[in-house]
């Protein structure tokens, strides 16, 4: 795992967008795995800006999002607001789990099949939960898990309550599984702020533990962690 430390959220957002934009520019076809949450917002802002300034097309890009709440379109709306309405990606090349599907089990297997048919994910962007989750794979999830329905933990519900001011927060979500994520050719994990310091410390301890889902990434051959000073604070203490 490669660690890149940056000073703050702004720098992290710019560097993450640079990494993605370089691939968008050079690839003939690219499958990008995307994340939601507070962390990648700045990255999407820069990516939208670069795309506009450079008149860069996204016609050759396919996207696959990590997760969505059950009975909700929260992350569909998020992606539209922060990225999709700013770029020219064809609508049928955007994929986000359907949290309103009549059969959630069927939706999960369809999602897996769709990723397979796309030829897998070239670059997956991840955030990290305070509890070490990736996507919505909560502590205790098997590292082999495929796309599945999860019961969200209190820690995650509390951290994401801000998205549900007027409506009730769903307690379940569909998430790409850890096994699915690990099949991505390359992974870029973003961590901002002291709230993530403990999860980042656990990640760099080097021991695999299903209690800290992000540790599944330790054995992946191509992972870059971009962390700001706050997020790597506990690493500094130990080094
Ligand atoms: P955040 O969430 O970006 O809103 O902190 C990250 C995550 O839970 O994966």
C-alpha cells in the first residue's frame, strides 16, 4: 500500500481529481468505481472543473457506485449533484445500486453481473468509515462478500445522519462487497480528518481483521491511500 500525505482537504481533493482526470484523458475506455459521502465531494468539484476547462469528454467512461440506501435515491441524487450533471457521460453508462428495487436480492446479483460484463473495475475510489468500513461493508463482514444488503451500524448511522434532515434515515443499504471491491485493478482510498485517524492507523498496522473492513486492502497489489495530516495523525505518533 502506498501512502501519500497531503496537508489538507483541498490538496487531497485536487490530487485525487488529478489522478482520475489523467486516466480519463488517456484511456480509450475506463470503468471507474465511485464513492459518495463528504470525503470525495472536493474531488468531484475539481473533476467537474477540469472537465469543463479542458472540454474533456466522458463518453468513454463507465461508472459503478459502491452503495445506496434501501428505499432511497440519496446517493443517486448526490452523484447527479456533485458529478454527473457537470460531465457528458452517457446515462446508460452510470451504475448505482437500486435501493428501491422490488427484489433487493435480485438487484445485488444483477449488480455483480453488470460489473462482470463491464470487464471489472479499473479504478475504485473509496472513503473510509470511522469504524473502518469501506463502501457500507461494516465490521464483521466477510472479506469474500459480494454485493449484498447490510444492516447499518449505529456508528455509520450517526456519521451519515446529516444527509437526512427532512426524511427518515434508512437503516439498511445495498453495498458492493469487499470481495467485489478487491477485484478492482486499482484502488484509491481517501481519508480526511482526525475522525478517520484510528481507522487509518488500523489499516497501516498490517494485520488483517474482519473487525476493520479496510484491512482487507492490505493484500491488494495496487492500493494508494491519500490522507491529510489529520487522518494520518496516529501514524505520526507511532513513527
Ligand atoms: P464520509 O464517509 O466521506 O462522509 O466521511 C466515508 C465513508 O463512510 O466511507
